[in-house]
């Protein structure tokens, strides 16, 4: 049975870049799992940090590494997304989100600096998989920025066969209830996760106080009404239990 989340995230040394070779050998001998946080530097509303994707995925993957074993790689801050030109301006991701009911039009959002093409992203992931296989990794858990996670998932069957590595992401049950990991954009789910994970980085006061005014670049349930640390901790706990079971089963089959 996996333990409680709150207050127990940093009990083990799990970050790849911090391990000595001896520590690396010991951890992969116990559990040859690498966790890959798929991040961006992307607008997540006025209330959340630009690195929200990587911060959430890294935190959750550290939870799993502490419970199941394995190592957490440095987070990506580049990733694929929608790309289009509007009135001579290049727009990416949430720049292109239009919500007529909220008076939302396409526009460049401040701070976003992450976009790469699908081909470059795939080359980056494949280069990572090659090196992980060489290092002795047999299971890769990837999660984070929605388009990045989705595109890796689309290639996972091919890559698992090619590199003889099992691959998993952290999307799963109870997503519709808002208790998944990163299932909206800067709305109830992501805001709640960051309230639980990094409360010092959340600035709800930056959102419009008038509920009739929808926050720019937010997609999902209104974070001003539905987000809370409790929702975030519940999502982490639910998905941690589910992923612990999946990964322990995968380890037993190696």
C-alpha cells in the first residue's frame, strides 16, 4: 500500500542529475524505471507560473519514484503544440484558443516560449530513449504537457518494440471528476495541483474578482470557484495509488 503524499515527497534522493554513479546503480538495480517530466514554458493564466506543466509532472513523478523506485529525469521545457499564423503573427498553443462565450480571441500570450515541431520533439524523445536503454532502464513513465504526452502516446507502441522498453503515462480513471493529473489548462485541476504542490507559486489574487469576467488562457472549470489544495491532494493520492499498482505489476513482469 502506498503511503500518504503530503509532507513525504523528498524522502529519497531520486533526481537523475543529483545521483552519483553508485547511487544510480543502486536505484536501477532496485527498479529500472526512468520518469520523464514533459514540461513547457507556457502561459497558464495570470495566477500560475509559466513552468506549470513541468513543475506538476516533476512533482508527481517524484512521488512515484519515492514509492516505486527509479529515477526522475530533468524536465523538458520544449514541446509540440498547435501552430498557426494569424494576421502575420505566429501563434502557438493557448494563443489560438477561442471561447466566444467568454469573449476570447486569438492573441499572443505573455511568456510562452516552448514550441518545437513534431519532428524535432520526436527526435528529442527518441534520443532520450536510446540513452536510457543504454543506461539500463527498462520502464519509462512520461507525463506532463498535454500535446507532448499525447504525441508520445501515439508513438509508444512503435517505440516500445523498437527499444524494448515499457512505456506508461499517468492519465487514468476519475479524470472526468477533475481528479486526474493535468487534465485541463490552468483551471480547477491544474490550479488545485499547484496549490497542493507549490502553494508559494500560486497567485489567485491575479485573477479577475468579477466572476462574469473569464480569465484569459484558462480552459476548464473556473479555478476561482472550484480549485483548492484539497482537490489537488486528492488527485495526487488517487493517481498515485493507481500508478503504483501499474508500475509494480510491470516490474514483476521484467
